[in-house]
């Protein structure tokens, strides 16, 4: 009998100071991989400049299991860049990005694969319940997705993270996008393709707390908004237009009043309010311009979004 070649699935996992969770991670992944004997797997662990023993622990994994390989980035580039590094290096017919903290349950991989086999290009893992995230995080996430989807033509599904299965063709499409500021959820949504959803309940982190500080999340949200929408730039044209109409009406009113009632000296308050109001409006709009010019500047440097220091692979 001809031995049918197993299709290879790549699992991409970014690690940033996750030393405490690696053992559990390995156990869980191993169980999932072993329960799916009809596929072969490669697990690409991207060490995103960890400062603890994450890297050495990952190298241990590589030494005992040749399905694992480690990409060591030259410093901390952030999760989006780490994911890009993993996608670029992945060789499987399908690629699944996964969080190292097991908040994306690897047990779901079999359902993702089943939908893929049925013909979907993208299988989205959709969190039906994220009670384990703090209220603030849930609310701010909701506010972000609402704002993003309102401003941009690309809709990012609210309940979907990076955890998903992508067919080779989709990965190829994402890799073609040249920007160095990589807001992955946006890029994934931008490429389109035929997608289906599979639901799951988001677990709590296996250890520690989120590696994203409030400031990092805020900047991330700005990256997301500005990468996929120019509405914040455009809105000033309209605000300016409305302001101009209103001020002309007011000017007409004052001039007429002065002509009819004579010269009226008091007016300090309204003058000051108008000057301050339009002054601050202009500052905000210049700030918004600055956001985009800054980003254009960063893109124009064409720097790679990550650098690999070393690849660890067990050839045996
Ligand atoms: N991560 C990373 N680089 C960073 C921050 C996070 O590679 O600069 C990884 C982290 O190790 C984890 C994943 O990204 O595997 C998600 O991070 P985290 O769980 O802290 O985010 P949250 O679940 O709170 O969104
Ligand atoms: Mg997490």
C-alpha cells in the first residue's frame, strides 16, 4: 500500500518571558499533536527577546522533540513581529498562531483542522466567553473594535484574536503585504478568503499576567486604527467646513448688529472662546496629521519588522 504523505501543520507560538508556563505548554501541545496522527506538525516557537530562561527552556524542547524549532529574535520586537517571523518561517500546508499562555486552547486545533478539511481557507477561533479577562480589558477591547469597524472598511470580528487556522494560500497572501508596521488582526482580515468560525471559551492565563501594559495596548490600538483607516485625517475637513459655516453665520450676525445698533465694544468673552476653541481644534488636527506623517516616516525606512539572531533545530 502506498503510504500517503501526511499534511504538515505549522503551529506558531510567540514567547516573551514565559518560562513558568513552558512545561505545561509542552504537555498540552504534545497531547494535542499525538491525538492527531493523520497530520505531521512543526511547532515554531518564536522567542521574542525574553529576558528570563524562556530561550534555554525552549532549546531543551527542541533537543527532546524534533517537531519543535525555535527562532530567537535579536531583541523584543513585540507580538506582531514575532508572529510575522513565525509565519515567514512556517512551511506547513496550514498555519495556526497560538498564544504561549494557553489562553487559546490547543484542544480546539482538531476542530479547526476539521473545518479546513471541509474547504475553508481560514478557520477563526471565536471566543464566546472572555469572562477571564478583566472588565477594563473587555470594555476597552469592545470600544476599540467598535471604533475600528466604524472608521475602517475592513471589519475585524470583535470576538476573534490571532488564534485561527490559515491555509497556505492565506499565509502567502499575508506575507505579500509589505508594511513593516504589522497589525496582524487587521492584515488577516484585509486578505479576505473564505472563512468560518468555531467557538471556544477563553481560559485564564496559565501563569503570570498579560505581557501587554496599558501603554502598549493604547499604542497597539492606535497602530490598528491608523493602519486601516484615514477617517481620522479626513474628519477635519468636515469639522473645518462646519466651523467655517457657523463662524460665517456668526460674523454676519455681528456685522448686521453693529450696523443696526452701532459699535459695540464688549465682546471679550466670545472672542476669547472662539480663539481658544479653534486654536485647540487646530492643535488636535495637527496632532492627527503628525500621527500619520510619523507612521509614513517609519514605513519609508523599509526596516525589517524583526531580526533573527539564531534558529535552533533538531535535525535528527
Ligand atoms: N508576547 C510576545 N511579545 C510581547 C508580548 C507578548 O511575543 O512583546 C506573546 C506572549 O508571550 C504570549 C502572547 O504574545 O504568548 C500573548 O501575550 P499575552 O498573553 O500577554 O497577551 P493577552 O493574552 O493579554 O492579550
Ligand atoms: Mg494571554
